[in-house]
């Protein structure tokens, strides 16, 4: 009967995929917008990378549509911001060095609406996250070293205010056979940066010593 047929179709629609661990989400509304349709297709294709979707039993086409729908609902149009958001999802889903992200999206650990809003840092692989964490720790440590003590000098020119009133601190941050790292603070504007001496034997004890600025960057106080 039509009643049993409708009941059957509702059951199929609400049932989980072949893998019962995958949560079900409401189906994405259809769209006739050519840009949106193309983006849904590209997202689905990215989810097919590595064939993980087969082993997991996920409906990658529907999942791609749900991700696109979440992006569109947030941004409300298909402008460049929308396209960049879609491109970044695709690039990260296809990243051979970050298969766990794709698997987590496919199996529902990362819901479509959450994945649609994730930042580059949140989508990064565990290896890259650890690398960023270590770099942050190193930057904080170097910042703290630059703030403690130091010797006043006019050898350095501040890149911000162009004054030469600076204080420097030398630290052996790498192995003993590597050049000393010099942390510099501008006493005028507070700008901070570091320089690497060309020769480890060269110390800032005279005003005529040559310096090699090989890795200069600014660390601003918060």
C-alpha cells in the first residue's frame, strides 16, 4: 500500500549508512545555481580521494552537498569569499599528508557544518600542528630572552622608527658550532628582532664589527 511504501521510504531516509557508526545528517536542499552545483561536485570529488569513503561507507556526494550548503548558509552568496572557503576545504581534503581530516569528515567525527567553518590551523595535520606549537614555544622563549638584561648599542638601526638606540642580548640558541643569535630591542619604539652573526667568534664588543642579518623578524609586545 501507499502507506507502507511511504513508511518504508521514511525508514530508508532516516536509516544510517552501512557503517552504523556514521551519524546521519539532514539532507542538503537541492540547488540550481551552477556555481553551487559545481562546488558540490568538487567537494564530493575531494572526499573520494584515497577511496576512504568506500571502506567507511559514506555517501560522499550528499556529504559534499551538506558542506557546500553550510558554507552558503553562512556567507549567503557565491562571491570570492565563498569560493575561497570552498577551495580551502577541497585542498585540505585532498592533502596526502593529512588523511585523518578526510576520514574524520567522512565518518562524521567532524560534522559538515563544523568543517565548513574550520580555520586552516584547525584543519592542519597533527604533524603541522605540533610544528606550529614548537615554533610558538620557541618564539615565546626568544622573546623572553630578548627582554631580560642586554647591552645598549648604536650598531643596529630599527626597521620601524629608524633610530639607533637599541639594546642587544646574545644567546646560543642552537648547537655550539652554530653562530650566536643576537636579540635586539629598540629602546625608542619597543620593536624587537633578531640577527645572526656571520661568524660565531664575532662578538659585539666594538662598534666596527660586521653583522650578517640572515633571519630578521619582528616580535611585537602584546
